[in-house]
């Protein structure tokens, strides 16, 4: 994949089919748009290009977008993850624009003419069913299709992808994760949600209980955190292609009187030293809430039950 900036976009072969968006999560709805983009590009003999931004508009505009405070907004994917997923779904050319208040001030038609037409030489434009870009204060998005066609640019509008009568969107993915429904999130995404982090020293209480855990310090705290709970997970160790089964606890440790949230992963049938290793943790199923137990033996009994439950979920979702 080649990721272009605005100053080296001339390296692209002239004549492109373009679509614009954040593509946070590159969920099944996005995947449908990408397929349509590739189809239109092939039909017209053009190069398919995704135009996206380095920062999510909500990270720059804060409460100015949908009343969401920048400090309360979390992404489904990092930029690195987004680009890897875009490539996975057949996109090899991405224009990454630096999102600024000045870019946000461009109306949809201005953005089309100044970026898509003049710089990318767009010959085809693909829009999502609910796609909208450009200034909300100077909203001329409804004029965009007719403007594009008047300038010789074909326009294709995608349809919604639905699951359980819900239009799939990045917002719906975030909602599912915040509820702890990682299975619903996976249905929206088309793949299981992942977090990455470095294994650091913890209190080693799990080892004393017979369930040694890796205490994971997350690489990116701007990503959506699933709701507190115990989860069945798949784990990939740094520099290894092997996928291991396990269970994870995300949240406090009320049995020990600790409220500070931790992210602990117990990898089944593993007893190596993981300190300083980066883990990729894939959420498969939510097993239960975080609970306070009346005694250590009661906690251990529940952990044994959790392990059996996790193995079952992982086997069913292999």
C-alpha cells in the first residue's frame, strides 16, 4: 500500500475513482463501499483511492461534532490498523489529509473541487449511504452529486449494510464494545476486536491463585475499551504467528479491595516469561461481569469455571 500526502499526490496515475471517509474500524459497511469503489474503478479503468484523515474530526472539533467532547471520544482502530485493513480489503492507494479547522471549514463542493478534482483528477466518486463530509456551517453536500456530474465525474451511492435491523456504522461498533457485547461488535466489523499492549509487572496475585496472568499496559488509550468484565480471548505473542487461547479480566479487582482497572490475560497452558513482550489480544466472547467474591477459594472456583467456559466459547468460534 502507498499512503500519499497532499504534497506527493501527483505521483498517482491521473484518473481516479475516489471515496472519502474516516473508515474507523473498516467495518462491514465500509467493506461494502470499498467493494463498490473497486468495481467502479475496474469498470471505468481508473485507480481506486481512499481519501481519509490522520485525525478523527471529533479529535479536532471536540463538542462541535455531535456534542461529543474530544476527551470522551475513542476510536475503533488506530491509523496503522485502518491502513492494514484497507489493504486487506483491496485498497492500495490512500490519500491521508491532515485534518485541521481549515480543512473542516471547506464545504463539500469546495473539498470536491480543490482536493478530489484538482489534485486527484477524480473521474468517479463513490458515496456511502449516509456519507457526508465538508463544513456543517456551509453545508452544500446535497449539491455535490449534481456538481460532480456536471464536471464529468460519475457518482455511485452505496446502500446500507444491516445486521439485526441495524445499519452498521462505527458508532454502532463503539456502542456494542462499550456494552461488552464483543460478539455483536464482531458481527458489525466482520472480524474480532483487538487490543495491543506491553506486558509489565503486576501484583502477581493470579500466579498465587494458580492462574498466572500477564498484566497488559495498552499501547493506545484512545481506542475503545470493552466494558469491564471477563472475556474469552485469543492471544498472539510478539514476533510469533502462533495463536494461543486464554481469558482476560478488564476492570477492578474487588475481591482484593482494588478499584483501579487492570487488563490481565491468562494464557492457557503457558508458563513462560512475558515481561517486556507485546501481546495482541482478540476478544471472542464476554463470559461475565467483574464480581466481588467472599473468599479466595470461591474466587478460584469461579476462575476454574471461567476457564472451562472460555475454552467452550473459543472452540465454538474457532
